[in-house]
């Protein structure tokens, strides 16, 4: 742990407490695991002369006390406006590094955290919608599609990107946005299939909805439960399951309104007609889409690609050697190690900037949505099988993340 480099007068203790609260709230919004947030904040508190600080991080608020028996202060995390973009996450972690070295006065740190949270996007609305469409095409390529699937997913990517952009203006619309997007995409797909213009294929339907899939949330929930963070881990799992059900409800609702059966699973439709290279090219396109949609920090694109390809290649090799369930473990282990090693490079972005986009390549989000859709639709047996397989893969990915942290620490000592 770093040595204390700054002694605080009693009048400055309130500034330190407020800084810890704002910094913890920003890290929560960035998607960091709560056990890691508590560790970060305790290090900062020790540097600023409060080695006996107590920190408790929960899904919607934080509690900080500078000493045992001292008054504690509570800070709701929802005031920081939900999730952060990649450039905001990088700015928050830059502040964290400065604070862990005692280079940032607490009062100034609080102002800079709020400035990072309110930072305007680097790219305009048109670029972000384009980035969403590019991301969706990349995800569709990873799902081994046909050329028709790619064309449909690109159109749907623009549609969902516009819906997300419009819905971001109203907090009340965030909860129902997955239903609206799933219903719109599914209804158009069923209409095209009914008209004979295109086949109803879940690959073209799932890819546009991938940005709503709570893959990182579900996996981080398992990670937190493994770290005995029961409240936060359980809350993430419940919230992630609800979002999956909302997406599935939109698809099933569109199927009933359109009067057509649910689309066939990928095992029942045309195989990959693009080529063996489609998933590997999809990783590159996913990286480009993530960079544009979530405003990746400057000079972070090539690091992001390195982490994405490391995780994807490890998962591919793990599948060949160990099978599907353990492939997630191998991919997550490689993703975690490479992301944290990149963070230690002078020009490398924070691990979370490269780590969270990698979940969309590893977690069985698309498979989970297909399973829930089939379970609520006509093929109950296949749905249950897919759901059980998804849960097993999610657990293996979480174990890979858990094993990655101590491995990185051992490698960097």
C-alpha cells in the first residue's frame, strides 16, 4: 500500500470524504466490481492520512467513514447518471492514479470527478449511430451469418442506434428501451419473412440487440458473489435477468402480433456463407464499433484490438482443446491478464476500457437471449438446454476473471 504523502487538517476531512464518495460513485458507474472499488478507495484514503477508513459499496449508494466510530456519509450513485463511456472511464481512472499517489487535493479531485462524469461525447450523434451499426455488423459476423443476415443487422443497427440516442434523453425510457428495441427489430424481421423478402433468422435479430444484453452485468455479478459481495452480486444477477426477460418479451410479443412463429434457432438455418474468416473479421469490426459508439480514449484503439483478439483467440483455442464450457474460462483468463498488463504500459488505457467490450465476445449473451426466447416461445426443451448451457459458460467466464487477477499480480511483482 502506498505511503501517506499528504497530511490533512481536520477542516479538510470533509473534502476527503466527499472525494472518496464521488470517486467511488464514478467507479461504480464505470462498471468496476465493488470489491475492487473498496480496495481502490481504501488505498486513496490511506495516502491522504486516513488508513483506518471504512468503505461499503452497494449497487445504488456508498457509505464512507474516515475512522471507526466516526460519522459516516452516504452518497447515492444514481446521481452520476448511470454508465460511463470509455473516455469517461479513462478519465476517472487517471484521477484514481493521481489520487493513489497523493498528487490531487481532495476538493479539486471532487470537481474533476464531476467534470469527467459530465464530459460531452467526443463524437457527434451521427458518428455514434454509425458506430452502433458497425458494432452490430461485427457481432453478426461472430455469429457465423449469411450475407443477408449482415445486411439486415446493419439496417437494424442504425434503427436501434437512433432509438438509444433518442431514449437517452429521458431516464424513464431507459427501463422500457430493451422492450421497444426488441419489439421493433422482431416485428420488422417477421414482416419481411412473411412478405417473402427475407428469412426470419435469430442471428440478424439478436445482433442488433446485443448492446442491451447484460453479459458484463451477469458475469460481474458472479465475480462479486465469489468475492462474498452478496448484496451487489445478487442485485446484478436480478437486474441482468430482468433485462433478458424484457428483451425476450419484446421478441415474443412481436411474434404474437405478427401472427408468425418464433424464428428458427441458428442450428436450423443456413450455415455461415460468408467464410471461415467472418468471426475473426468480426472482432476487428467490433473494436471499431466500440471505439466510435462509446468514444474510446485517444490512442487506445490498437490496445483495445490487442485485448479483444487475445480473448477471442484464447477462447477459440480453448474450445478446440477443452470444449465449449471451458473455452469461456480460457478466454476470460487471457482477456483479464492482457487487459491488466496493457494498463501497466505508459500509453495503455485502463484495464476496464478494454475489458468491458471484451465481454461481448465471451459471454453467452446472444445464446442466453435465444434460450429465453425459445423457452417463452414454442421450443421449451431447446430453451432449457440453451439456458443451462449459458449459465455454465457464464460461470466459467467468471472463474476465468477471478483467476486472472491473482495471476496478473503474481506476474507483475
